């Protein structure tokens, strides 16, 4: 299932885009998908860093902590 969103761009930009045979809708969709993946990876990395700081020097099962975190998110 897909959703439609609108993006406002200047006429000059639209004219420039028209000069090239690019499926701009597909390009934007893929770009948004990649950005979301990047943001999710960063969120996970930040969370793991916070766990490491809290557990420094303690005997903690990181695999178990990660599994529990994934269940919540």
C-alpha cells in the first residue's frame, strides 16, 4: 500500500528537473527510504552507546539487552 505526499518546489527547479529523464517520484521515495534506514541505525547505535555507558565494568548480557530493546521498539 502506498501514500501520496506533496512537495512544493520552485518553477525553476521543476524546469531543471524536466530536462532529465529521471523518475523523480521513485528517486525521492528511495531517498526517503535510505534516510529512514540511516536514522534507525543511528538511533540503535545511540541506544547501544547509552547501555555501554551504564554498564561499564558490570557483567551484563548485551545480547539479552538488545533483544529486550528490540521488543519495545
